[in-house]
């Protein structure tokens, strides 16, 4: 049992991060270690990463990586085995992974084809003494890697593609097919062709041995037009090899016992103190449940629904703190709520990790009314901190929160409040239910205990990935 996996991605915590993809890629190698699966992560050597790899040994060379040579340097970052693809003509640039300080790089298709090409090469041939059993590609940036295995020989390696965000699909014009080292015979709708061009995500979806996404519900949703963003038919056609594996959260970082004041399922006094401190920090006086939103302020996250539901919640005794930034119109809308309800609603526009910990520790509920949510993390922080999640029934939210329905209450298993469809009416009813639950201290305590007992760490996810690798290589 066990084996070797080459993970290939454009982001990995703690080296480079623009979104949740980086958290997953960075967490998996250590989480998998206990399962007997050894994972190395291949990443581009962006300008910001080159200095720390200066003394790493070269373990792979590539003479022609679209305009220059490339080499792979091997090292270790906080216990995670890292392979950095050093190809300065592609990656030694100003700005983030995908863009210069002013605009998206026009050659991203080739930049990430290069990463995928090297990943396929290493997977196929192996490094000196290290031959992978599985190539695990993440999102559009690594989508060509399974395709290169499929069209240039796979060396006995199985491939997995994980979709973290279907919205980004890696498009290139049709005339690039040969340049991208893809075969002309595969340029048809059942294979590489996508709306007249080429999509690296679609290429990965049609050529990988298995497809995962970051929650079981999102896996099913992706086969429907409302969520699939054009790729629903492609994913549905591959239905038998599609599955959802929930992300975990870092329970070392998100740990109520490590907060100040500390608390836990058996000693909630610290949480009460954290609530009092939070109300003092934000000058709030809230007789009912204190809710928080910690989020990008976008329509995806359902933030536009807040103005319709918050007034009744406030009338019912509730309070709200919003921490986030994003759409200027939504920032203005939540600011306006704070102006209308001083002492009950507070808003901080910005990104502040330390503050987010204080919010989860001190609040009674966290609101996540997303229109779509591949996995979602904040509802899991809420569970762990006994900060009851109020969530729409989409994606990973539906898979992680058990709503306080009569049946769930009777069975004693509820962990939060859920609603559907994603509109102000259903969200408003959920907020009314939250007020109602809060008025029943015994029931509230039971929900909190249930929530805090939910496993939200990486163990279950790692076990699911390990068993997928086992099945593929059996
Ligand atoms: P998404 O990746 O779609 O934004 P997730 O729930 O998967 O949503 O992850 C969002 C992460 O970013 C969480 O860790 C959340 O706590 C954090 N976050 C979002 N906005 C802020 C903010 N303004 N300040 C601090 N942390 C934030």
C-alpha cells in the first residue's frame, strides 16, 4: 500500500498563494504522509522563489521549453518536498503568478504548458530514484499535464485532475494546438476543441484517469448548466470517474484552545469572554446572537442579500460584524447597514487574518449565503469554534453543515442553519430561525457541541485521496 504522487500546481502555501488552491496543495503532502503516500509538489520558480532555491540541486533538465531551457531544483520547505521549475524566460517576472503589476501575462497558455510538460516528463520517466505512480494536476494551470501523458506516453502513470475553480479554464486559440505540442487529430469536441479554441482545463478533464473537485455536492453541481460554466457536458460525460473530496482546514491554526482567551467544547467561558471583548472592540451591544461575515464581498458570496435580511435580524435582537473587501457597491451597502444600525452592525473593509480569528472566537454565528461554493472554509472555522454556520445549501456548504430541520433536531445531529434557494426570502427565514434557536439556551448549547465535534481537519480528506490513489494504481 502507498506509493508516490507528483502534485503539480501554480500555487502552494507557504510559497505562493492567491486563493484556496494554494492551501490544498500545501496541506496535502503532510496530511498524506500517514497514509503511506509520498507527495512532491512541482511549482514554477517565480521571481519571489528563486533566491531560496539558489543552492538546491538540479534534478531535471529540459532543453526546449518554448523559448529557452528549463531545469528543476529540488528542496524542502517546512517539511514539504518541493520541485521548482526554473525557466526564467517564463517565470522570472514582476508581479503575481499570472500577471504583471498592470495586466495578465499574454503568454500564460505557454507558461503553464511548460509547467505541465515538465510534470508529464517527470511523471513518465521519474527522477533519479523517484518514480511517481500518480500525477495529480490542479486546475487549468496543470490541465495539459494529463493530456501530455495521454498523447505522448504515460510511462504507466495514472493521472488525477482536481478542479478547485471551474471559472478559470485556460483558453488558447486553435492555431496554438501544434505550438502547445498537442495532436491535430484530437482537435474535435469530444477531445481538445473548446468553443473553437483550446482549454487546458478541458484538456485535463478529457484525458485524466480521474477527476475530483473539492466537495461531493459541487461534483454533482458541475454537471449542471447553472454551475458548470460551459464544461457541464464534458464533466457529465465523464461522470463515472468524477468524485468530490472535501478540503480540510488547518486545525493547528484554527484552534479555539490556542485563542486568547482559550476555550473548547468542555469550557466555553473563554468564548463568552471573547464575545464581550469583541463587542467592546466594535462598540456593539447585542442582546441576541452576534453574527459575522468574513468574506470576499462579491455576488458569488451572496453579500448583496444582506441589506434585505439584516434589518429584521437586528429588530429581533441580533448583531452583525462584516470583515471583507471586494465589489465597491457591496462595500458601500454593508457600510450603509453599519450607519443605519450603530451599536448593532459594524463593518471593517480590508483583509485581516488576526481580526478574523477574534471574530470566529467571539461570535455566535457565521453567515455564508453563497450562490456557489466549491468547498468553503469559513463555515468549517465556524463549526470548530462553536460559531454556528448559517449557510445556503450549495457545494461544500451543503456537505459540511447539518441544518436544524425538525428531523435533524429530533435526531440531535444539527450543527447550524441551512437554507435554499439562495434568495432573500429563504435567507431571511434562516435568520429568523437563528434568533429562535438562540432563545433556547439548551438547544443552542447542543448545536454548539455538535458543531465543535465535527471533524474538519485534513485527516479525512487525506484518507480519501489516498484511497483514490490506491484504486487507480491497484
Ligand atoms: P474563497 O476562496 O472563495 O474566497 P473560502 O471560504 O474557500 O472562500 O476561503 C476564504 C478564506 O479567506 C478563508 O480562510 C477566510 O477566512 C479568508 N478571508 C476572506 N476574507 C477575509 C478578510 N477580509 N480578512 C481575513 N480573512 C479573510
